[in-house]
């Protein structure tokens, strides 16, 4: 067991049709620091699982029915916690985000500086330089500006899929109540902010190419409306205007009797 500052680091890979990019992503993971890798396949229609097995990934879980991007993350985090992870990093196996940032992101958590770290495509010029469609860039900037106003933060973006968490964050958040769809990313960030956890951001270069996962304009619009709804919900919850189960404290699991 390698351990970073005495902490177990687990990288989770939420996969859907990632057969052509999984190996390239996996090969760049810094295994001098990473203790375990978890691959969760969300009923892919390609050879994602076979590629993972060929690479020797020890922990491969496959959904027999597609649960969606958020549902995939839930399985990822639950498995990582069951493996005793102290730090969990979500990395997309489509090679859109570079695994080479894992040491920097993990170190911020391991040193106790921040319990949550985001790999931001917007800090610097990573997004457009990496090929992000211009309409998505503008959409990202506008939506993030609006969300910052509502939730009282200064994040550069709410929509990155590259994230690091300290164990106690995932144990505290009722992330199981978040959506199984793409809006999960916004909802869990809202939970993090509402719970008072500090968030760090690190500049992340991004790669857009045909094999990289992406949602079309219609899904992007639906996602954006969901982001606005989540931020409005956060705003109202914080001011006592309504009560949402999304922000209720997680009930500890009952102790198992021997």
C-alpha cells in the first residue's frame, strides 16, 4: 500500500463507451501515488469492460442497466469508501482530463489544505485551447456567473468532471439523493457549498476530440436549466424560504449487530 501522507488514494473511473480511450487514460495514472483504481461501467455498448480487464484493473463494476452519469458516480464513491479510501479522485476515462494532475489535486487534500479540489478548464485558457466548442464555453461562463451570484461563491466553473474529495466529505454529503443524470455534478457541488466545505481549483488542460464524451446542444440546454434550478434551490434553502431533502444531513448507517 503506497499512501500519500499516510492516506489511501483511490481513483474512480465512471465509464460509458470508453473502450477507445480507457487504456490511454489508465496508462497515465501515477501509480506511485494511487493505491486503487475503480472502474464502473454504465452498461456500455462497446468493449470498455474487456479493456479494463486486459489492463488488470482490479475493481471493475458493471451496471446491468444504464443508471446515468450521476448513478455511475454514486456507485464509484460508494465502492471507493468501502475500499477504505481517504482521498477519492474522479477521473473521466475518455481522456478529456489529464491524469497527470492527480498528484497536485491529491496533495491539496492530503495536506489538509482543502477537502475538495476541482480541475478547472476555465482557469487559464485550457478550455478553448483544448477544443471546447465556443458555444459551450460561453454557456459555461454565463451559467457559472449566475450560479456564483446565487450560492455566494467565486468558482471559475461548476461543470468540470475532474474532482478530488476527502473521505469525510463523501461520508457527510447525502449524495445518494442527487440526480442520476448529468445534473448530479451541480447538485453535489451545491451540497458541498451548503455544508461549508472549502473548495480549491487547479488549472486543467482539456482535450476535445471525437472519442471524448460530450452531450449535444439539447442535453446541454437541459443541463443548464437544471443548474439554474439547483442554484435557485440552494439560494432559497440558505434563506429558509423552503426545505429540500437534498440538503438534509445524512443519517448514519445503523451498527451491525454481531
